[in-house]
C-alpha cells in the first residue's frame, strides 16, 4: 500500500512499473518518498511563514497545504519528465532547467524553516531593532513638538525675568530711600526729609507695579504651564499610539532581514541540506544507468511513435491516390459534349435573365 503510494508520487507509469522487477519498483518508491517528504516539509515551512503573517493556525495551515501540494506537483513533474538518453550531455541539457527550478524551490522551502530554527537569535536581533525604532520614534515625535515647547518655555522664562527685574528695581528703590533716611547716601543728611519722602513714594509706586506685574505674569505663566502640560501629554500620547506599530515589527520580512544579519554559514548549510534533498531525485536519475523501466518506457513510446508515423504515411497515400483518381475522372468529364451543351444552354439562360433585369431597372429609373 505504502509502496504503491510512493510509486505514484514518483510519477512513474503504473502499467509499466508493475511489470518491472521488485528492485526497480523499490527504486521509484524511494524517489516518490523523497518527493512526498519534500512536499511535507514545504507544507510545514509555508504554514509557519504564513502564521507570522495571519497569526491564525488554521488559515496558515490551509494555505500552507496548498503550497505543499503545489511543490508536490512540481517535484513530481520534474522527476517524471526526465528521460534517459544515449549520451549524458543530452540528459544534463534536458535536466538543467529542472535543476534550476529545484534550486529555487529548495531556497523557498528552507527560508521559513531557517527562521523557525534560529527563532531565539532572530528575536534578539528584532528586540534590538525595536528599541532603536522606539528611540528614533521618540526623537522624531519630540522634534515635532520641540518648536512649540521651546517657544512656550521661552515665554515663561521671559515672564519670570520681567518679575525678577521688577523685584530688583523695587529692592533698589527700597535701599535708596532707607540709606537716605540714615544719611549714608543721597543728601547725606540724617532724618526723613523731602528727598526721603520722594524716594519712598517712588518705592511704593514700583512696589505696586511689582504686585500688578507679578499677578498678571503669574496668571500668564500658569496658562503657559498648562499649555506646556497639554503639549507634553500630546507628545506622550503620540508616542503611545505609535508604539504598537513598533511592537508588531516582527513579520515575515522583518524576520528574513534579521536572519540575514546572523552569521552566514549556519543558514547556508541548512539551505544546502534542502537543496540536496530537493535535487536528489533528479541527480539519482541522471547518474543511474538505463534500467528496466526506462527500456520498457522507451519501447512503449517508440511503438506509439511508429504507429503514428505509419498512420500519417497511410493518410498521405490515401490523399494522393484520391486526388489522382479525381483528376482522371474530371478530365474525362471535361471531354463530354452532352454536359458541355447543357452547361452552355444554362449559361445563355442566365445571361438573358440578367439582361432583362437590367433593362427593367433602367426603365424604372427613367
């Protein structure tokens, strides 16, 4: 049962292979087993690759099965269409396109499995890339809000500087009128004279201005600080909104790129393994000598070709013979006077009818 199944997988003609020896059947069963297990591995590889895309086991398994069946059909076609020739060069020439196709299939199959085998190393590379993306994203968002935040901070600093400058002015006026009263500066007279009162009034005016300025500027500063908090909240919200995109940066393409950043040799040897598995049936058929199955297949094909050539030749003979006979028949008919006179009478009758019809038409126009 299993042997017949693998022979079917090899693409061998059942009617011919059943008449071959047991060893010949085992040979093609081995080729069919290689084709089957290659398709099975293609199914697993495609399912894993599609799982990274769809995040659904059943969807990935279904489309992976379709891919596995496609690979199975291609491999079966490649193996079954190789024919043994008289010279090895002819066999190699006909096998070259099939070998190239097998190499492409092997590379396509091996990549998803390489991704699965080196998953931990790839996750490490992806984590590093995600961190770099997160930092770059935060910098971009910060740069986007930097202009508004800097202008806001400059305004707040300017308002605080106005208050500070006014406080310095008030303190200076306070010192001026106190030293005037003490007689250490100004008029150098001890006591609270007119100059002292004048300087004290200036201080009171400046102090009132300071209170008004402080009240107005503190209100403006509070508004600007609230605006700054809103900008900071918007910045953090933007970062939070874009972070899931970075967290999901682990799809198939990202993993393939991460795989390419790992050491080359381990991945290369795994690809060589799949390449050897995929091309082994073709190489086996190329290197093996003509066997019982090949001779019987060639005999059946030759017999069919000979029969077709005979049928084509016979049809051509029939055609040329019939053509010669008809040539002779019509040559004799051409000499028959009775037929000639009949044709002549009919031609005259037709010409008379055409002349009458033309005459009637001309009369109607006139």
